[in-house]
C-alpha cells in the first residue's frame, strides 16, 4: 500500500510542543509510507487541496493525517480524500493535539508520543479496506401502536405529511385515557372538545387505516422494511356493516356487563358502544356477558339490528401489513389501589381513584356530570384527595413520581368547587410537583381562590364511621395527627407501565426499564428513538407524562419518521459487523449478545446454519466481535487485526 | 393427629387461665395434640426487648430449643407478645452475625422451626369449614366484633400470616360459629396493652376508642386472640368507663371460648365465668329465635 | 436542641449518633423522606413530645441529646403500625427499640417508672423464670411510689381466682440466670462501658 | 493491503523502546472516554505522556485478548475506559465489558501479571478533569511498579501468531 502522512502544525497549537517536522520526516521510514509532509493548517481549503494533490501525484492508496481529534475533523478529511478518488475508509487520523500537544510541554516526549501515534495509525491503515454502504429501499408506511392522544398526534402528523399510516389499538375505541377525562389542566378545557375532533380526523383521514380491538401478533424485518401481523379480535359485530345506531345496545337484556369505560362505576350491556363520541363508533359484544355466546337463548341484538351486522360465529383474524417505521404509543395503566389495605379502597365504595372521579365529573359519565357518591348516590360535601398512592413508595415497588397526579388533584379539587360551591376539598400531599408552564400558578389558584385545604402529610388509615369516613393523617408541618371526616375519598393512583408492555417490547426488540417503561436511545438527546432503528416512542409508554408532553412527543416521533421517509432508500453505515461464514461455528453467542437484535440465522444449502448480520440494523458496537469464540464475526473498520496492528506498534 | 408444641406463656398461667383452658379444649376437639414445652420459661416480652435483643432472643429461644428437643417442629402460642419474641429468637438464630452468640447461650440452633399463633393454627390447620361442620350450638343472631390487636399480623414480613391491614381470619372463624362479624375498622389498632399498669390513661383512651367503635357497630362482645388485649378491654373496662365517662358493658371472650361454645362445650369448662364483664348475653340461644322468625316469615 | 434557638446544623450534628442508631437498628435512617405516615399511624402521638416522624428527622440531623432524652421513645408501645406503613420499608419500631436500649446505656431514660416496671418484670423473670404477676405489682407500686395502682381490680380478681400467691418456678433457673449473666457481659463488651443493671434503676433511691 | 502481519519498528535513533520510559496503552470508547480525553486536552489539563490511545467504538468491543497481548508483548500498563454504566451509546455494551473485565482481572495473576497493571474505569465526555485524574494516577502507579518484567520480546515469528485472530 502506498501511504501518505500529513502532519499538521495547527499554527502553534501543535508545533508549539511537538516537533512536527521531525514527525513528518521520521514517518517516511515507516512501512508503506511513501510520502510525508508537514503543513500549517491542514483542514483549511489549501491544506485539503495539498492532500488531494499528493494523492494523485504520488498514487497514494491511503492517507494518515496527524492533527486534532478525529471527533473534530475526521468527516472533513474523509470527504477530502473521497474527492480525490480514494475510498473514505482508506483514511486514518492520529490525534496529536488534544492527546499530545495540549497536555504536555516536554517537546521531546511529545514528539516521541506523536511518532508512536502516527506509527499506530499507519499500521492500522495497512489493514484498512474500502467499505461501501449499501442502499435499502424504504417502505414509506408507518405503523402506530396505541391510539391514545400521543399515537393520534403522531398518526395525524404523518398522514398530513402524505404518508400512509396503520394504527393498531387494542381497545374497541381510540382516545386512550384522555377520552375518559372530564376537563384538562392547566386550562380546564373540556377533554372531549379538544380530543374529539382529532379522533374524528383519524377515522376520516384516507391515509389512516385503523384497526381497533386489535393486537400486534408479530413483527419481523428491520428499519424501512417491517412486516407486521395484526390480530383483529372477534367483536361479533361486522364493523363494515354496523352503523353505530345503538338499537342493539338499547335492547340487550344482559345489563350487568362490566363498564370498563366508566371504570366500573356503572354497568354496561353485553353489546355496547362505550361512549357517544367513540371512534370507531361501532358496537361490540363482550363475550363474557352475552347470553347467546354463553349457551343461553337470546339473539335479541341480531334480530333488532337493521343492517344484520351481528355475527355470533365471528373468529379472530390475522392481517399482515408492511411498514417502514413504527411508533409505539401504548400509554400507561394505573396502580391498583386495593394494595393499600389501610385506605380501604375496594372495601369502601366511597374510596375511589382519580380516574374514577374523572368519570364522575364527566357529563357523559355514570351520573351525568353530577357529583355523587358511588355508595348511596348522595352528593358529597367533604372530599379528601390523597396524593402519591402507588407512587414514590418503595414498599409497593413504585419509587418513582408519577408526575401528573399533583396536577390532576388540583384540577379535580377546582372542578369540585365549581360543581358544588358549598363543598370542601382537602388534599394530603408530600410535595407538590408542578413544573410546567402555568402549572404551579394553577395549584396556587386551587389554594388561594378555591380554598382547597392542602395538608402536608401522608394518610395512615381510613375507616368508616356511620355513613362518613374518617381519614387519619398527619400534618407534618405542625407535627400533629389530624383527622378529616369525609364523604368521598379520591386516591391519586400513580402511573404504571401499560399491561403487556414487556411482551410487546420483546416483539419490537426494544428495551424497557425495571418498571416496564420503554427505554429511549438517550435520555436527553434521543428522547423518541429506541435502540432499534426505525422504532420510535411517543407518550406515556416511555414514562409518566401529561397530555402536552405526550402530544409533543407524538409530534417529535412523527418528525423522526418523516425525516426517515424523506429518503427513498436508506444508506447503511458500512462500519458494521460481518460474518466470515467459513469460520462461523453457529454457536449463536453473537445473536444472544447483540443489543440491537441485528444478527439472525441464515440457512445455507444443505440446511447448514450460519449467523448473518442485518447491515441496516447493526449499530457497530462490536459486542458480537468480542464475544465470538472463533472470531468469525468482525466489526468492519475495527477488526481484531486492525486493533492488534495498533497495539503491536507499541510492543517491543 | 397433629402434634404441636404448646408454649402457653406467663399470662395464660395467671390472668388468662381461661384462655389456656379453652385453647386445650378446642384443640382436643379437632384432634390437635398440644405438647406442652417442658419447664418453659418467660419469653421476656417487651422489657427484655428494651433491655437487649440478645436477652430477649435467648429467653424465648430456650423454649424453642426445648420444643425441638421434644421432637416438635411447630410451636404454637396463643399470646401474640410471646409469638413476637419467639419469632425474634428465630431471626437471631438465622442471622449469621448473631447465630454463634445465640447457639452458645441456648445450647442449640432452632433452624426449621415454625412458630405460629393459636389463631393461625385454628385458621390454617382446622379451618372455618371444619368448624362450621362441627358446630352444635350455632351462635347465629349474635354480633361479635373481631379484634386482632396490633401484634398478630404485623409487620407482614415477620408475621407471614393474614393481611397486616385488613386481616380476615378471626372474622371467618367467628362467622363459622354462626355469629355475625361486622367489618371492624379498629381490628389492628393498639389497645395500649403494654401500659396497663404504668399508663392507665392510655388504656382509657385507646381501649375506650375500641369499645366505642364496637358498640357503635352493634357488637355484643369483642372477640380477641390476645391475653393482653383481653385484660385491657375486660379487666380494665371499669377503669376505662371511669376515664371516658361512659358505661360500656361489653364482654370480651377469647376466640377459643367462642368456638368452644359453638361446639357445645360447657361455659364453665371454657372458663367463661372467669371473664370480668359477664358474658351471659352470649349464652342466649338466638338460633332458635331466628328459625322461628324465618318459619313465620316463610 | 432548644426549640426556640437556632439549630446550628454543623455544630450540633453528631454523626456517630446516626451511625450508632443505624447499627443498633439495622435501618438506614436517610431513607426517611418525612412523609408523616408513621406519625399518622401511631396512636401514641398524642402523648409524644416529638412525633415519631420528627424523631426520624432528629436522628437524620444527628441530634443525640434531644432524641435520647425524648419522652416519645419510652412511650412507644412497639405496636408496629409505623413499620407496617412506612413507604420506604424502614422498620421504624425497631429504630424506637434501638433508641430505648441506647437511653439505658446513656442513662437518660425519660420515663423512669416505665423502666422500673420493665426492670421489676425482668427481675421476676430472673428470679423465678416466669413472671409472677401478683408479686410484681406491689413491688413496682412501691418503687414508683404509687402504692394503689390497680388496687381497684384486686377484689374481683381474687373472686375469679386469678390471683395466685405462689410464683410458678422454672426448674432450670440456673440456665435463666446464665442467660442474664452472659447477655449482660456481651452488652458490656459491645457498648464498651457499663450499663445500669436492670435491677438497680435510679428510681430505687 | 499487505499479507504480512504488522512489524514492530525500532525507533529511528536506534534506542530500544523501553529506554524511552514507560508505555501505557489506553483503549477508549469513541463516545464517552475518548471525548473525555479530548475535553481534557481542550482544557489544557496537563497529563503524563506515557499513554497511547487506541480508539474503539465501545468498551463492549474490548476483547480481553487485546489486553493480554499488550501486557505480554510490550506495554507496562493497560487502561480501559468507557461510558458510565447506563450511559452506554449502545445501551448495554459497557455492561458486557464490565463483566468481561472483571473476569479477566481475576485471570491476570495466572499469567504472572500484577493486576495493578490493568485498570478499567468510566469517564464521560465532559469529565476532562476526571480523565486527567485517572491518567495521572494510573501513570504514577505504573511508574511505581516500574517496567513490566513479564514482557516477552516479540520476534517476527510469534508476532504473526499473536495477531492471528482471524
Ligand atoms: C385521573 C387522571 C387525570 C388526568 N388529567 C390530565 C389533565 O388534566 N391534563 C393532562 O395534561 N394530563 C392529564 N392526565 C394524563 C393523561 O391521561 C396522559 O398524559 C395521556 O393520556 C397520555 O397519553 P398516551 O397516548 O401516552 O397514553 P394513553 O392515553 O394511555 O393511550 C394509550 C393507548 O394505547 C393503547 N394500547 C396499550 N397497549 C396496547 C397494545 N399492546 N396494543 C395496542 N394498543 C395498546 C391503549 O388502549 C390506549 O388507547 C390525567 C391522567 C389521569 C389518570
Ligand atoms: C444551572 C443550570 C443547570 C442545568 N442543568 C441541567 C441538567 O443537568 N440537565 C438538563 O436536562 N437540563 C439542565 N439545565 C437546563 C438546560 O440548560 C436547558 O434545558 C437547555 O439549555 C434549553 O435549551 P434551549 O436550546 O431551549 O435554550 P438555550 O440553551 O438557552 O439556547 C438558546 C440559544 O438561542 C440564542 N438566542 C437567544 N435569543 C436569540 C435571538 N434573538 N437571536 C438569535 N439567537 C438567540 C441564545 O444565545 C442561545 O444560544 C440547566 C439549567 C441551568 C440554568
Ligand atoms: S486539522 Fe485540526 S489540528 Fe490541523 S489545523 Fe485543522 S483544527 Fe488544527
Ligand atoms: S350492530 Fe346493528 S344495531 Fe348495533 S349499533 Fe351496529 S348497526 Fe346498530
Ligand atoms: S345476544 Fe348477547 S349481546 Fe345480543 S342482546 Fe342477547 S345478550 Fe345482548
Ligand atoms: S405527581 Fe405529585 S402526587 Fe403524583 S407521584 Fe408525584 S408527587 Fe406524588
Ligand atoms: S456490532 Fe453490535 S450491533 Fe452490530 S451485530 Fe455486532 S453486536 Fe449487533
Ligand atoms: S458467535 Fe461467531 S461463531 Fe457463534 S454464531 Fe456468531 S458468528 Fe458464528
Ligand atoms: S411502634 Fe411505637 S412509634 Fe411505631 S406506631 Fe407503634 S407506638 Fe408508634
Ligand atoms: S413513614 Fe417512614 S418515610 Fe414516612 S416519615 Fe415515617 S419513617 Fe419516614
């Protein structure tokens, strides 16, 4: 190989403490080095031209620049050598500025060190090979998993940008938790007024295909080319026919079905449309409660349906969709408050959760928007809110703050006062966490204008006395025990990861933390990407989040997808692992360790198995390389030979 | 026949003899052989804890060791205070940093021993179903308040029995006798047991609260499984009345006495006459009344 | 700590105290985030000078004297309500227990009469192997100079045959005495200084 | 590319490598510690000059053989540094590294190598000062230990064998 070495002086930055001339002249004696020179500012235009000129004049096949950190100018010089016709990977840099001239003043020692570094770079370069990125086509369709507000935002943004979107929602309706909320902090605007139009957009946008009551069965492929199997669950109603007229619901004699939408506060029919604004507005039968499906005689709905949509024989079906990117927006679930025996949740009907209270406050809720107690339907007068139920509590395995509950308690206390000016609200809290725009002002308003009594302390016990409850707590600011008699107790149950989050993560090959929230690529700088290329996160599936942040993340994820889809093909980074099939013993160790699931089995003729790296998925970490027993898998541009060549230069 | 070492503890020898008697009778009725620990000694109770954990563990541990020597691997005690000490002894023996000191003092390890309360024995080994079947004199029509006291089920990781906040074993046992057991909110609230002698006013306040809630719920009696609770609520009920300016008159029988009654064992044998507040109200046969009412209605 | 004075956080902090409490109780007191659940759950709060939450706080600040002279420690009944409900899994009752033992060593027991009762109890155990309830009470009454405590109960208990006049004796009293002896010795070596013998509390004089 | 393995080249002035003092090799992950070393340089934090850095994508790329080879055939100390646990650019590479390094460290004495000649640490790209501290302390430690007595002089022959990890 014919190698040229260019030693940079960087003005006096390097030349001040390194004898750059000597480095250049001695470099000439290194194996394969046919040209070496010293230049004042190598990265400048003329500096780069100097390199290009030398490449042509001396027929160089590889170039070493001894200068600043490669983290600074490697891309610059790679482009420069490429322009002169070399492959950009036939270039190496020796860092003689940050690692040499700037950290020591002994010119002799520095010069020797610089020489070592140049020698190492030359040695490595002798093992370099041209690398070429390949191109893979991008299927410009997006899959959104989860139809909460975050997923909806992402889907609409992408559809707006002209992309085809497939949305999969496991419930019968989209909207997620927000669909159940009454009004939203910190502006107290009506949740369905702001979410409803977006839901309608989803159903009407021709670019969006919605699969409600559906689940992800399996996912295969990689960025740009995923194949997804979707299980459409049997709803026993042919949705193509159903007009959502509701006639069946009205006549269904099975009236004691679980009312999931109202969080168990009311009762639903076996055939149901969860709420008037539901999207899709279609009926579905809850098989658990339907008489017909449980071997009894009924079929009333089938008789009544004007379009003959009822189909008791319906089975789950699988549909396959091909997409190029995936946004996961599966949201969250809420902590089961019955874990706290001392609060009596689950035993006392008037101890309820925050989300149940949202349903009570909601005009479409079980009491038509009048605040009533579940036990006897009486209007409560004294209402106690308890914060951090199932949050910030190591004893129940939830040491984190749920972030939204301080705010929704304040909101609910304000709404309570609006509904019932004579009522009194009390909030037991440990800290108030309200770090958003206009958030703390909102909490202050609850205290200053709405007279909500905030008591700093936790509650030890709640018990029934007569038809009221006694909430026994502490006021730690005063250092006394306190008791509040209450008609209704609202527990601010904390956020936990969505049920089944782990299984879905495994299908997607993304990682999740110990609580089941999905891990972003970098907590600060890559907040919506995952470590699996082409899979993005939005909303509370990544961690507790309020609506503004969920929507922001939905849009952020959408913009990531749009920048991916702006290209017809994706250019792969060629610095990836490569399997030498002759040496691979098919032990599978690399497949196990790869953090990105980039390695799969490949079957050769005769049924022989070999590992194969998916070039588009591999991120180039090299974990597989260090793991492979026969060293069959090698990370390009950092192969064992290349690294050992550098090491070898230091060996005597 | 199930063989269980029986650690009765000092209270059951003195102020709670009726608990001892009724415990033996009920266990006999269900075929449980109680093997009294030979030459047992006091577990040291709270005073030993507050002096030195090792003293407490060694005093209690000696009893476990003897039980082990007698060939038992389950030790039952009706007293939750003793149970706490026995469990403490076992923890000490299992703690590598204390094991040697314990074994040196006590003479052997007590590995693999299981320590349980009478309540746990009745609930898990006998069970409400078996009791229901054996009832000869149902207590239907009676409203009995289940009171567990603070120590029986707490803390959860040590007690390893029932729920620390809302235990239900005593409720189920009471219901097995035919009686009604209302949801009692003060099931596990402390009655002031340790302060019977030294801080009488604490008992007045804390036990007074328990008596008050029990009578608000229409309870005719408070059923207990702890000799210290019993002494506070029963023996000191007059003192409490004086302190709280109330006039409670609630008998406080042990669960073993209540089950014994329902099995048809004579009140005298069960030591019901030893209770300070007369338990006569329990002897009223309302099962017949109820039947008649039902017949008339039907 | 005088309540009306400014507390000098650095000068008054006794970090040895924090370590001693943590060692004796096996609990990490810095886990406490002052939620107040223990205070809310403790039925003795009404009688405490410092609610148990504040005892935890005082330990965090290394306030040895304030904690060890506090009334609360000796009024805690070890009912475990705090331990059961602490969101940070702190065995608060065990911390209180450890403090009680430390006050014995420091000779700062705030409730000598309760200590006296405990000591009489232990003396009874040491002498007989079991507690002799009938014997215990009068001696205690004399020690705390409240001769008539619980005398109102006597007639009824006599009638019910619940008062015995002869202590039940454990045969192997030698072993019991040995246990008392050895644990006393162990404590000496651990604490590095003499602790008051349980049978010679200062209320005796 | 040439077929022959890399040769060791004597310094032009003919002095033996070890008379030039102590040699330490540092394997630094590209994302965190290499950046940390750059930061230290940018801040002009003075450091001993014995260290020669090899840039690797991730500490997860570290094959213990690199360290073994270095210590047996030439250098006096090996330093491996990467992103802090949980900060890995590749999510979990440094966890694999930690496990391997730990196991390898236990193995060093069997090769007759003082474990103090090997160190692995976590330094982020912003921790220039920390990098200075790590380098200074480790260099001092190696100076104290002196030249590595275990170094086997490499002939052209075994140099080929030792790099023959294909
Ligand atoms: C009581 C209460 C009051 C609140 N009030 C406010 C407020 O006033 N203001 C505010 O800003 N925030 C409020 N919030 C927070 C708000 O609910 C969330 O920020 C928001 O709902 C998060 O949206 P999301 O889309 O990420 O998740 P979600 O709303 O949970 O939506 C996730 C969707 O994904 C679906 N899904 C889950 N798993 C799968 C799967 N495997 N396959 C397919 N689909 C799946 C779910 O069915 C759901 O439809 C409140 C929360 C609560 C509990
Ligand atoms: C002491 C401190 C410590 C912090 N620590 C952390 C931490 O550990 N972790 C964390 O996540 N966050 C931390 N933050 C917050 C973090 O600094 C901000 O979140 C972040 O810098 C916001 O980035 P930005 O780009 O929005 O704004 P900025 O960083 O403020 O950047 C705005 C840029 O716009 C320029 N600009 C302003 N006006 C004009 C104009 N009219 N025309 C042209 N240019 C303009 C400014 O000069 C500036 O360069 C910390 C903040 C502080 C104060
Ligand atoms: S290449 Fe780097 S070292 Fe050279 S002049 Fe440019 S910045 Fe300075
Ligand atoms: S199933 Fe038929 S009756 Fe029911 S809502 Fe649909 S169209 Fe109407
Ligand atoms: S068949 Fe089932 S869903 Fe239809 S009306 Fe009857 S019970 Fe309701
Ligand atoms: S947001 Fe408030 S209520 Fe919710 S967990 Fe955090 S501190 Fe507790
Ligand atoms: S280099 Fe890393 S990402 Fe690529 S295949 Fe190997 S282990 Fe997977
Ligand atoms: S670790 Fe190496 S040998 Fe094993 S399967 Fe992977 S490439 Fe093949
Ligand atoms: S153990 Fe002590 S401090 Fe804790 S709740 Fe009971 S009495 Fe109060
Ligand atoms: S309950 Fe636990 S965390 Fe809360 S104040 Fe008490 S000790 Fe501290």
